[in-house]
C-alpha cells in the first residue's frame, strides 16, 4: 500500500535538505524552521514508516523480508559509487574538498576497507550508510513487527530501540568508536540515536495498521485517544516553535537536550509531536499534502539524495566569490533543486517502462 502524501512529504524533505546543505542565505530560513529538529529526522522516520508498510504488504510472499536486504545492497552500491567518484574527483579536480577524503588518501587499503564496511564516512556521505544499516537490521526486526500487529505487542518490540537510544545519550557511541583507528571519520550522525527515529517510524506504522484494523472492527479506542490529544499536540508544537526561534523570553535548552548527533530528548519529542501533527493532517485531508512535483522526488528518493550529495561537493569546491555572494548563492541552489526534480522524473519514467 503506497500513500501518495508520504512520497510527497519525503520529496519536500529532500528539497529542504538540499537547500539546507547549500548554506546561507536560504538555509538561514529553512534549517530547523519548525522547531528544534531538521528535515533529516523526518526522512528517517518516514523511511521506517513506509518500510513497515511495505513489509506488511510483502510479508505473505516474502516473510523473511529479503527485499530489505536487497534494498540495503542497492543503497550500499549507490553510496560506494558516489564515494569513489567524489574521492577521485576531489583528488584530481576539486582540491578544495579533498580534505574530506584524507583517511582514504593517507591509508588507501585500510581506508577503503573501513569505508566499504561503512565505518569511515566523509562529510555528507554519512546518511546512506545509516540507511543501509537500518535496512539490514529491519530485515530481521520487521518480520516480528508484522507478527506484533496481530498480537498487539508492538510496544514491547519498540523498547529495545528506546534502550539503545538512551545508551547513546550517555556516550555509548564514543565507546564503540574507540576500538577503531583514530584517523577514521565516523560521520555526524550517531547510529544509536538515529535508529530510534527509524524504528519509531516503523512502530508508529505498525500501530497505525493495528488501529485501522480495530476501527474497521468497530473498536476505534486507540484512534479516539489520539484524536483527543490532537489539541495538546498542536499547543506543544507552537510552544517549541516560539521557544526555538526565541520569540519568548525563555533561555534556550542546554545543548544535550536538542543535540542533533545523538537526537537529544527534547529534539526527539519536538520532532515526534510534529510528525503526529502531520499524520493527523494526512488522515483528515489525504490529498492536502500531496504535491505532484515532490511526489515524484519522493518516489525516486535514493537517486535524488545521491545526486544532491554530488551537487553539494561541487558547490563546496567553487570559489568563495561565488559561494558566499548573491545572486549565485540563491540561483545555484534553486537550479540544483530543478535538476533533482528532472532526474526524479527521468528515473520514474524509466522504472514505469521497465514494469
């Protein structure tokens, strides 16, 4: 079952991430514009949510969810091809960004090995590796989620993810990384924290399927509770919005609460409330957030995200006289978004022809 609005929202998130990565002046208005969180949380949450929907629909023919392992391998290939191409381009053509690949240049053999194992992840090349890891984990976890929808024990399956996230808040990632060579770059995202976003998305998807089944059976208890909480959700969101933008005279929360690397507690809570509000909108007005332009980008998200990384590296290698000055720092990001949309259209048409 494919929900068009979710593809459209994913496309919107991809556009926002692209514009954020191009930097100011556009990123000044877009980055964390809704509160203490960014578009990246939404991307991982929806990936888990949509992945769970796919796991349920494919569970009969593929109970072991082998399709997820194939998807992980495909994503890994995209990542490695992009990494190799950019490392070579940086070495020969774009010296301004070559420092991102120093571990590979200084330690070719070991650097390549750790990169292939997704341990070494240069700047902007750390999201797809996380996606690969979560897909692999999901291929073993999602079959249990599918069963949990019937047995009503979804919450128990979500608890291990919660425990790992809590461990991440207390520096477990640094302990794990200490076993690897110090010259490696592990990326700006803590897998222990971001897995919580992904598997919470999967848990909400499983709960949503269970709630819909109950609703059809004339027992919409859970849905009723969520509906009653909706006003409180919007009130809390409004509070986080004015607080994060300093529209009220309250000191900003300490950094650990809104930390992006490990997904701090307040950051996650703010984001989760936002996604619950979006879910309410999609449920009440299914077509309101369905946009044709972003829908096609959401459907081709892997190609779009990979291409956006290449655009960002090219942008980072341009002279400062272009990158930090108008009109180029506005025109170029917009042109990049148009090109990403065109790529998504071509990819979607090719996929349709192959079917």
